[in-house]
C-alpha cells in the first residue's frame, strides 16, 4: 500500500505536520472512501475534530486509468478519532500504520534547503517523480483516446450489455444506477426509467419498442438505455463492489 506523506521539509529545524489521507484510511478500514469522508465531515461539523485541509491524490482505477481523487489530510489524533468512530476494531491497525510512518520520517535525513547540494538532490528527486508520472500518462493515452471515441459514437446499450462492457454483474450495475440517481421505477411498473437529469445530458435515453405477443397482439414497451457518452461516464465512476 502506498503512503501519501503530505509535507515537505521546510528547513533543518522546521517541518509541517505528518498527515494521512482519507483514502489511505479507507483502505486500512476496507471501507468506501466516500463513507470515510462523510464521517470526517460530520465529526468536523460537531467540533470533535478540526476541519482537515483537502488536496488531490492520483492513482490508477480498476481499468488502469490515471484518476485524481479529492482527499482529506488528517493529523494523527483526528485520524484515530475517525477510525474509532467508524470501525473501533481497526484502531490498532491504524496505530501500527502511524508507527510505521513516524519511523520512516525518523529514519529520513533532515533536509536543509539552504544547502545547495541538498536542494539540488531534492529537486532532482521531484523531477524524477514528475518524469515517471508523465510516462504513466503517456502510456494511458491510447486507452483514454479509445474512451473518447466511444463517447462520440452513435447508438446505445441496454443495461445488461453495459454491465458486460464494464466487466461487472448486471444486478450490481442496476443497483448502482438506482442508488446513484440514474434510474428508477414508477409505482406498479416493472420497467426502469432514466432520471431527467441523465436523459437531458444524453447519458441515458429511452427507446420505444413493439413486442409481438403469442396471440398476435402487439405490446409497446419503453426501455432505458445507456448512451455511448453514458458508458464513458460510468467507466470512470463505477467500481466493482468490495469483496
């Protein structure tokens, strides 16, 4: 597991506080990141913890694409309070993780930014990290271009086929779409409909089809379908359920 340390050495005698991101806390708790962030916001609103600053972290999603996630950065005391609130049984795991972090910082040599040699070494290290990140971005460009072509394509997909394209079970996608305000059912109806906010932005569309019954009569049905633009959006939003 990678650890995000959010401070740079400010001088031989000064350093900003060591923090842990809300995303890493979610990984430690084996929980959803949004749930951890909601708990942080509730505790901050009640004055139990200090409102933590927010920043961005970059990582890879399940499809290997680079993404940016907004995270809170918490100091040790507040992170322990959050974990104790969410999952007390994981508090020991968090304390162990903090011990690892503090030992890493203790072993790291102090950086004096007034020393030209140390400053050059620090700048070289960050330059190498920047180059490595750029290489990752370049490697992901073909996949991103493919998604862009999908978004501009014509046609649409039923939800079952959309789930197959996203490599997830159809019932998981139906559930996600309902819970996240994409589709719904009218009372007494067996068919799903798309919310206006999603059809108006061309993420979903409705298709009217005529089905021939066994007795020769016709039945008109309405089916909600995911557009190419909607598929691209879902590929960035939907993650397989936690095991």
